C-alpha cells in the first residue's frame, strides 16, 4: 500500500480575474521507506504542494490519502488537522528553526512532550535519535553553538521525534555545502529504511538530485514522474 497518495490535487489562490492556480492537477505517490524528490523551477508550486500534503494549507480540490486513509477529498475528512501534523508528519526546512534558548536535547524532546509523552521518555527518545544521527555528543549545546550541518541533523531528529510515518523536507540542503548535503541526504535515506518512513524532498540541489531513484518534476502545475539515477552515496 502506498504511504502517500495524491490524486488530481488543485490549489487556487484568489478568484475571478485575479485567480492564480498554483497547482492545477497533481497526482503522485510515495511508498513506505522511499525517498522521492520533488523538482521544478521557482514558482512551479513545489512548496505549495508540500504545504497541502502537510495539512499546513487547505487544497482547493482533489484527494490525499496517507497509509490508505483518506484525509482530504474536496475537504478535510479528519477531525483534528493539528494532531495530524503533530503526530504523523515530520517537517524539515531550509533553516533548522531550532528554539535558541533550549539545548539540543530539549529541542528534539519538546514535540513528544507537547503530545503528552512523559518528559523522561521524551528525552530518552530524543537521545536515541541524536545518536542515530551522530550528534548526541552535542545534546547539551545550544543551537548557536552548532555548525550548519549539525543544526540540520538536529532538525531531522526533531522531525522524527514522534516517529511519524511521513517526513516532508523543503530544500533541506540549501544552506549546506556539497559534502554536508550528501551527508544529510544519506541520513534521510537511512531514516526511511530503518523506520519505513515515506519521505518527500523539495530541492534544487544538483548535488543530491542524482541520488534519487524516483522523482517528480512540476511543470505548469502538473507533476511528471521520472526515473532517477539512484547513484550511491560516497563512503
């Protein structure tokens, strides 16, 4: 069963003569444990698509299914959209958006705490994730003390904190150099494989695009599926 399925999705802003159709008719899917790229020129609707999928903005029409459950079909079909975002979808952005006055450990543990998990359990889970991403030695550091690559690793750990079945990443390697970009992509691939997570990544990064095995390219508001090169990552 597909983890993510989107059928004939449309997103329109405005109406009448000022109407802009950011997404015209998008259909795509992502399997569990798969990392899929979403490419396209600036203004093609990539971020809009990701925000619709992540229940950040309301689509205008179409259907979205997550693990076989219809969450949107010309309107939301779930009672609590905020709980969906909190519990089932992890977000990774260009900027890490870490809370500056919290240390790394608490930045990662905060979301499970807000979801009701006991503090000690949330921190234990956070340390496990930081260890997987090889940044547990920075657990007590504040975000300002981290390198750009370390901040992105922490952001990925935070996205995984509630062990969501879906991760949506919007230009996660944009602030990084080529070596760090490959490291972040390799880590996301490891996350997908280890936790059977479906991951969609919006990117312009020519360094990581050849690593996707499958991708979608947005043109004129429509997603076109392409086979990727699937090049291996360097050791």
